[in-house]
């Protein structure tokens, strides 16, 4: 199974925010062979912006663990993908960030399940695009 964690999952984990224990369990389940991770430069940039230098170092450790386990796929957006994300964001009434639409596109195109802490985003994507999107808590508590 491939999973695309929204940047908010990493940020919760790296900054020790509410839900950190679930995010920690999420990453342990992945390294422990439950799933592989799809990531992108969009996620990397969002983490660098929100978490600062120390957060980036911790993030790199997490990414390295998935790399060592052969469970990391880096996805690069095309110019067409970026335009499509802009269109999706406009169609959503600009209720979500452009990055959220890029995350959704990457997950869909890579065949990954999008995992997010943003329930409104998950609901919107599941209703509008019938996309596989699930909340962190639901994912962690589901059977492997």
C-alpha cells in the first residue's frame, strides 16, 4: 500500500503538536512494513517553512528511515500538474491551500492514499473526486 502523508502529519510529529503520538505511530507502522510513503518537493518545502532547521533535521531522519527500508517514492510535479492544482483550488472556492490541491493530485496520480489531519479537506476530496483520503486517526487505528 502506498500512502501520501499531508504535510500537516509531518508537522504535527516534528513540532510535538496535538496528535503527535498518532503521527509517531503512523511513521513506525510505515517503517515496520505496513505501507510505503509517497512524498514531494511540495511537502518538503512546507515542512521547511513551518518547522525551521531543527524540524528539517528530524524530518530528514524520518525520510532516511523510509529510504533505507526501500519504502519512499519522491514525486515531481509537472507544470501541467501545478496548473491543474490551481484550477482545483479555484473550483473549491479557495477554501484550501494550493499545496493541499497539489498533495491531492500527487496522491491520486501516484495511486496513494492521502492521509491528512484536515477533515474538511478529506471530506471535500472524497465527495468531489471520490479520492481515497482518510484522517490520521482513522488510518492508524485501521487494520493493516
